[in-house]
C-alpha cells in the first residue's frame, strides 16, 4: 500500500521565499542596464505605490500558430505573469479562445458551445498555472461585461460587442492582491453568452481601471503586419492611450516579451502614450514670459558653472532656434531647444580644430533638453525626442562623459564620439559626415 502511494501523483512543493526572491532579483537585473532604469523602477514600483496594474490582452493565436508550440508558450506566459506580479506590476489578464487543443483534435471553431466551453476552460487553466507558481489568481468567467450581439454577422450569433462593464469582481481581486483572470465573455439581456473581441474588452476594462500598462499581445508572426492589417485596432488602441493617466503606457508586442513590460521601451514593444501638447516656439517673445524661460534654463543648467543663463537667452535673441515646450499655468514644465544649421564639431588629427563635414547636410544641434525628473520616468522625454526627431533629419548634441542620462541617449543615437580632453561625449542621430 505504501509502495503504491509513493508511485502515485506527486505534488510539487512551493519554492522557498528566499529562492523566489533571488530568482526575481536576478530577472530584474537582467532587464536593468542603466541608472535611468533603476530610477524608473524605483519611481514606479516603490512600496508607496500599491497595486500598479497591467491589463494584459491575450488575443487569439497570441501564443503561436502551432498548437504544440502554443502549449509550451502558455507555460512561459504564466511564468511572465508571475514575474510581473512579484516585481510590483499586478497583471489583469483578459483572454479569449487561444485554441490550445492538441493537434489532431477537432476544435469545431464554428460551434458556439464549443468556443464558449474552451474560453471558460482556458480561464481555469490560466488560474491553475498561476497557482502552480504560488500566485493567487481569481478566475472570472462572467459578470464583468454586458454585451449585445455583433451586427452584420448572422452566421456568428455567439459573437458580441461590449455594451457595459461592471468591474466589481475585478476590483475585489485587486484589493485582495490576487491576479484577476477575466474571460472575454459578455452576457446579453436574454441571458445569452457572447464571445467578445479580446482587445476591445481589454480597452473597456483599461479605461475603468486606469492601469500603468496596457499590453496587447500578438503572435510574433503578425507583429510586422500590425499597421497593414490591423489599422482599425491600432486606431482604437491609440485612442485608448489618450484616455489613460499621464505616465501610463500602451504596449503592443509578443508574449515572449511580456516580462519586459516593467519598462516601456521601444524595443521590444510598439509603445503608445497619452499625447502631450508640445508647443513649438521660434522667438523669445513667444515663450510665456521671460522669468518662465529663465527659470526653466536655470533648472537645466544647475551645476554647470560655465553656463551663463543671461548670455544664453541673449544668444536666442540673435540666432535662429526651434524650441519645444509644454506649459502649465505659465510655467515651463519641460523644454528642448534646437539650433538649425549647426555644423557638427569634429576633431581632426587630435587637434581642437573644427572641421566642417565635406558635404552639405542639414544638421541641427540639440542645445537644451530640460525634462523634469517625473518626465524622465513617465515617457515625456521619449515624446519630446520623437517630436524633435520628426522635425530634424540630423541632430547632434553632447553630454559630460559621466552624465547619468548617457545610456538613455546612447540607445537612441546613431553614433558617438568621446573627446577626452573636454570630458564630453558627442552623440548624433542621422547622417553627420
């Protein structure tokens, strides 16, 4: 009898807290490659922030086109969701039918009861997978979405569109620190269940929950087709980004990249953020007022003893420039100043001579990039840089060789040149020589 018991079902024991902590720390360190990311992580996931949320939409075929591979990726996806939970980003999973049936099994994709059954079954599979990773999950298969039948598709009466949302069950799970696993199923007034578009259901939920991250997972095979074949979805996702709080990010990518969602980088994600009103100024008298400009420059040049703010403003009065600003109550929150037609300084033969590139290029100098601390953490710096890059084909600038923002700029530059005698690193984007 004892021998039979020993050969029976073997239950895995939870890993010790110390082992879990070491594993999470090691994984976080793999994602952190600069001081900027350390600051960003501490800013967004410190103990003072409770339950930072990530709504994760797992659409059809998000794992793979091949069922065998999909089952392996399902386990990897559960590991990634577990990692997000442990680093302080609580995932709210929204899923539909992932078609994880073994190959050779007829899934009857057009059969209503079969599709609804698979979605409900998958909901519990997700919860069980998280539970195996010692993460408390709460399966939610109904009561969140009200739906109406999808018009124009009489052959698919079981498909519906979201008409209302009741987030009580999701919010209850969040308050308990559990991972809500929400099936994209809606109930219509005749008490009929409808399968919902996962992305649209997740968008409705994100507008209510206002998460720090909204993640939409696509198969790797389709990422290159996002703009070509999903224009409507892309437009809806972009609209979502404008309905979220400042600092929130919308990410489009593959399931294999999910653990990277703690940092909303352009690699490996397609990133969208709330559009900021960035004003363009080309004359000193177009700034809110003189004191506002002076205060913004003083914040930027603080600690740089060789910079005279008044002399710099006088230079602006005499020279063509393009400034990018966002203003709140006549206060310049963030400021970037570009000088068009500024030759790139290139040291020749170890001398301090300035050599003009041998062929003409429209080159601009990024002279000021004054983004406040919060702006560096929540994507404002990225939005300013994207605007500058869109307006100027070639841009150069310099930083001190010990500047803490150097890794951020190196990741976005096309090249760099260290001039040891000056203690500077020159960086550029575009063609300079």
